[in-house]
C-alpha cells in the first residue's frame, strides 16, 4: 500500500515531494444484498441437522477464541518482558489491548506461564 503525504528525504532545501495513491486495477465489489448468510445455516430445514451444524460451528469458534486469547497473553508477556529495553508497563499493555490494568497483569502472567510450557 503506498502512502500519501510527503516523502521522507533528508533536508535538501527542496519542497517535499508527494506520492500519488496507488491506482485501482479492479472495481470495488458491489454492495451485497441485505440478506444475512451465516454459514448457510438459514437454509437448513431439518432441526437435527441445524443443531449439529450450529454446534460444530460454536465449538470451532470457541476453540479459535481460546487460541487467540493464548496469543494475546503471549504477546502481552513479550511486551512486558523485563529483559526488553522497550518493555511496556501493565498499564501500557492494558491501554493497547483495551483491557483493565488488573486484567493485563493476569494476561501477562498467563503469557509467561505459556512461554515456560512451550519448548
């Protein structure tokens, strides 16, 4: 993605040169219809099949959410690592993630525990 704005060059006494935005080589997609399609669940008519498929999706999304939380915790622990020269405080981690400071402290501890468990 190209940046618009002045190009960063050493001061040479010349006015800044502006970059042009990248050209589009395709038309943006047209707006979709207002119908909501959630993994085609609305098309299932058999309640047994609907329950089975919806449960599979719920389990898969929960597993993905749990894994994402582990990655968040690992990142929080890395950002707050005392060996880093640019380490962040728990308050700074909380601010970046949209958490409370207490939750950030818990996530940092959880991330450190995850790091100890991994080979």
